[in-house]
């Protein structure tokens, strides 16, 4: 089961903080990142959560 993150993301296109739920992924360096879609404009949102 994939880990999820629910909280605030910053949308670069809207220039505002948005509440969203996204899937947590680990990149090549071992950093956990949550990825979601902006509920207003549909832009991809990323939030860095720290080391795994």
C-alpha cells in the first residue's frame, strides 16, 4: 500500500497554499516527496518531506 500525505502544498501557478492529498515517493537521493494536483488549476504540486 502506498503512503499518502495530506496537508498544505504551495502552488507556483496560483501563488497560494492549497490543501491537497498526494502520494509519497522516494527520489534517487532518498528524499521523500509528496506529489499531488492543485484543486484549482490542475498543476502538479510537490512537497519535500525529508529523508526516508
